[in-house]
C-alpha cells in the first residue's frame, strides 16, 4: 500500500500526461506501464510532469 494519500476524486481522473493511459499505484508514486515511467508523489501531491518522471520499473 502506498505511503501517500490522494483525494479519491483526484486519483480517479489522473492519467499519464504523455499517453493518457491508466496509472498504477506504486509505493513511490503513479506508474504508467505503457510509457515505463513513474510519476513521484511528494507530500501527497503527484508530480505529473513528463520531464520529471522516473524510469519504471527501476533498472536492476
């Protein structure tokens, strides 16, 4: 279960800003399986900027 807490109504409408696909809840943030990126959630605020996204899954 993620450490962060987003408003359920906000979480329901969030999609990947790059491909507009669905996002998966991960411990570190919101992951886009199609784009292979993770949008971090910092202090319960999702950082939905494509240029700030992290590689996902993380490199081994």
